[in-house]
């Protein structure tokens, strides 16, 4: 289980995550967003990266199938991209939660 999670507040994005992963609380790799180039944006955007290791096999498969259908890509290609590039979650309209903050404070 990841020590970091985000909740997306934008209604359509939130519903998409609930339908795909069964929750609106998404495990992420870090409490701090990173800058990433995202399709549909002219400039890099702050994102959290989904912690795929915290998902079940079933959730990973649902996610891959959802992304393949959404972007019109072959499922095999999506599975490879998930491993190589991860899944960015736009940081705007998100709240991040840190479990076990004592581990991360210096």
C-alpha cells in the first residue's frame, strides 16, 4: 500500500477513476507532483504518477482496457506503456494525503 494517495475532485475525472479502479482514492508514487508533457496541453503539467504496484492485477487489467478503449490503442501497447511511462494524474483539482508522515519528515 502506498503512503501517498490523491482524490480527484473534478466530477468527470473522478467518475472515470471510480468506474475504472473502483475508488476515488488513488495510490500515487509521491506526495509532490512532477512536471510532465501531457497530450492535449501546450506546456508541461503538474502530475502525480499512479502507483501501479499498489493496484491489484484486476485493477491493472481494467485500467489497461479502459485506456486502450479511451485512446484507441492496442491493449498490448497500453500494457507496455503502463510499465514504461506510468499513468499521470493531472494534479489540478486533487487533494493529496500522506500516510505515515513521520517517515517522510526530516
